[in-house]
C-alpha cells in the first residue's frame, strides 16, 4: 500500500518473460556478502560498546566499530533500486598479449536464453583521452559495450533517475557507465553502456547479479555559495561535535540521520 506522500517508480518489463525474468527490487535487498558477513564490532569489543577495551578495562581511543556500523555506507547500499542481470551470461575473454602475442583482445557474449541484448560503442565514441583501465588493445573487444535493457522505467513528473554501477561493489566485473535520464518523459527502454576488463578465461555472470543501481531524484535548480566560516558556523559545528561526544557509538544515527525509504 502506498501512502499519499510516497512517490512511485515503475519498472515495466516484457510480458513474454513475466514469470521468468529476474526483477528489479529495492537496493537494500542486494547487500554484498562481504558486507553481510562483516561483524559490527572488532574482537576486542565483546559487548559492542564502540571502543577497543584494554586488559585494564580502559579504552585505547580507537573505535571498535567496523564498516557494518557506518550509516553513510548503509545508506549508499540501500539507495534506490537495483536492476539485476535478467539471464545467465557467459563471457569468454582471450588476451593474446598475456602470451606475448601482439594481437587485440577478444571477447564473446553468450546468453542462456540465446538472445543478443548486447551491442557496442566503438572506442572512438569515447575519444582518445578516455582513461581506459588498461591499453585499449588489451580491453576485450577494444570498445565499450551496451546492455539492451528489457525494462522501461517510469517516474512521476519532475523526477529523473541516475543509473550507475551498484555502489561500493568492487567485485563486480561489469562496470556500467553512470548516466542520468529524465524518466518522467523518456518512457522507453534505456540501454546501459558498460566496460568489461578481465584476464583470459570464461566468466559466468548469473541471473540475479546486481547490474545497475537506479536512484530516482527530483529535478531542482541549485545555486552555490563559497565563503569562510563565521562565528555562527563555528557554534553550529560545536553543537554537532558535542552531541557526538556524548555517545560511544551511533551518534550520527541517533541525532542527525533520516531514514530513506525505497519499497
């Protein structure tokens, strides 16, 4: 059930795959295993106080909290929605340069459903100064690629979407290039350019793997101001700092954080 103040984003998929395709979902459902398995506190803090406790019962001044307790990191993981890969994808890479052979790297894409939802962008479209992660001849296929995404994304008037590689996911080998689309008016399928770079081998990317993080936002006009801190700014900062000092842990979450909701 939606509340009146809630906004609604629609992901409209192909009817022929409605019972089979992996579906978009709130990004919080795609937390990586390294984060889910991470303990909230270090081994020396058995009680979860927030600081390492020495043998004499004093604190050593170092926080015992891990990234599991970092609220900004949690917010980034859970911001918006994730479009997962909709079918199994097998990527085959051959880099002759690894064998000392002066030939371009080769890549092949094979989908489990025998579809061909990948096209390309030739390297020239990114220009000669684009910072490829390795020399262009070692980029498999020597170009950027593009997923022909099966989903149409629709947002209310005045709202656009950021499309990007899921935040803080260095283990993902498919790096989608970040873009912004006005999804309140451009209501058709959006393609996702990406770069794939890996050593020679076969790479099975399973259906359900996080592919694109989708972050809806309201289009507003902004101005900026650059100035030096005054007495009022200093006092405000002091109030924030003093509140944080009154808690061993989670001061930011208790005093300053606001919950973000994506259903």
